[in-house]
C-alpha cells in the first residue's frame, strides 16, 4: 500500500482540491482527513530564564530513613 501525505486548507466554500498526487487514473484510494493542530513552538530554549527558583538545602540528604542500605 502506498501512502502520501499532503497538507492543505479548505477553500472558502468548504471544498478541498488535491492535485499532482502520485496515483494512476482509475486506482482506488482511501481518504482520511485529520484536523491539524498547531504544534507548540520550542523557540524558547531557556524556558526557566527569568523565573523565580529557590532551593532549600539542596545538598542535604533526603529520605535517609527509607534507605536500609545506607544504615
């Protein structure tokens, strides 16, 4: 089975025109239409820049009583 992906928009009158598809005349095809949702932009590489961050005793051991191996 051949698959072909194309992204397009509906026209003002609600029609959809597909051109230059890689299929032969008379070939049977199945059409599935999926709504394309905008992808979130990853432009902000430093997403925490300018945010308030506070560390309370970052080097203090945590949950020592839960680790039997350490005793």
